[in-house]
C-alpha cells in the first residue's frame, strides 16, 4: 500500500461514517516495522476526524485483551495461517 492508498481508504471511511454521525474503531495488528509504519500513518490521519479511530498493536497478546472471544486468539490464528503457507 502507498500513502495515496491509505489516504483514499481514510477518505472513504470518513465520507461513509461522518454524515451518519457514527464512529468506526479499527484495531490493526502490525508486527513488523513496515506494517507498523503504514498503520501509524492511517492512525495519524484518523486524528483529523471524530468519525474514525485507529488503534495499532504490535503485540498480538495486547490485541487479544481488547477483541472479543472468537474461539482462537490472534496469535493462534496467525500461527495456523503461517503453517498452511
């Protein structure tokens, strides 16, 4: 993804949620440096509006404590995905 891609995604989210007076919270898992940097850009853009809130996590255990139970933790899902690749 490029900055233009992130900017486009952010703009679409604001256009969708803004007029409806709704707020979207996005939780992003970014374990490596590149992913973390890109998600932080999106998080920074989200501070310009009240309609999109982006939370970035580098640690899957911290993310698991916020997300509802889905039967498997994010770490378990990630491990099983990498085993199947």
